[in-house]
């Protein structure tokens, strides 16, 4: 099959069947993609146990994103029992080999002390490596370190800059944090705009938590317009 024919097949109605065929033939990229499809229930029935198995097969072929996803399954208990130690080991190996998503996940466990001894300085170092490559979730987390003074001097200006970058990069938590900083600086119009965007981009647990925070805000407009914008963005 030529590259053009393959591209056409992958964008057409037979995409799922082609991916399954390639995965069963032992192609690592297809194994990883099929695992993600099974995990998400995209174009196939959701099956977390089977997803974990396909991620394991791809990871055994040195597929870094699949190794990261094996870590995620261990971290969250998707298709396998929760095992933070194994999750941390998977993330560390993939991070050391340059995968930014794994850098972020490894840093998260280091920051929380889950599966590894807590080490916020090491967590920040990994986050900064991922952030330097433009990974928006890591940029947002660096902002949290700067805002709270974890393993570094507290610097609200640096935190605000990180949140703005993360928001522009599409991270919904970054959008929310950017909105907080804008509101604190007196730019309520900007805050409301970013809250709507955060609601549109965020998942349901995030929206619920953000709504609780806004409902307790000392700023009347955040409790009204901000909350309404978040919910409008989320379609609720």
C-alpha cells in the first residue's frame, strides 16, 4: 500500500479495521494507537484491560508513548491494579529518553511523593525540561511552583507569565489560572473570557472543581459572570 493509499484508508470509514489489522501484525505504532482507541472507547468498544495489553505489546517494542501509557494505566488503575511504583518506573524511563508527556507525569509523581520519594526540586527540573519544549501542561505546573514557592523562590510575576503561556498553549488548567491572575490584577473582562475558554476545553471534574472555587470567590463578578462563563463554555 502506498503512503497516499494508507493516508486515505486511515481517514476513511475503514480506519479502525486497518489499525486493528496493523496491530495484530505487530506494528508498534498501530498497537499503541489501538490501545488508545480501546482505552477511550473511540470507534471500538471501551476495554481498559485490552488497552493495557496492547500498550504493553507496543512498549515491549520500545514505543515510548506506549510505555508512558503503561505508566498511566498503573497510575490510574485502568485495566490493571494501581501500582504507583511501576507507574513511576515507566514514566522515568520514557522521560529520560525524551518524551515530554512522561517528563510531566514523572514530575507529578515526584511532586506528590507517589511511587517515589517526594522530591519537589527534581519535579521542577523535569517540568522545566518539558516546558522548554513547549508542553503547555508542564508550563502551567511550573507556574504553580512559582506561585507557591515550591523548591524555588515565590515569584507571582513569573507564575503569571507561565499561566499566560500555558493558556495560550491550550491547557485548560492554565486558562483557569491565567484567569485568576487577570482577576487579581483587575482585568475582570479578560478573566471572564478565559474562564469561558477553560470551560470549553476542560473535562467534567475540572469544571466542577473550578465552579466550586468561583462560587467561593471574594470577587462578586467572578461569582456571577465568571461562573456563568465557565458553565457556558462547558455547555451546562
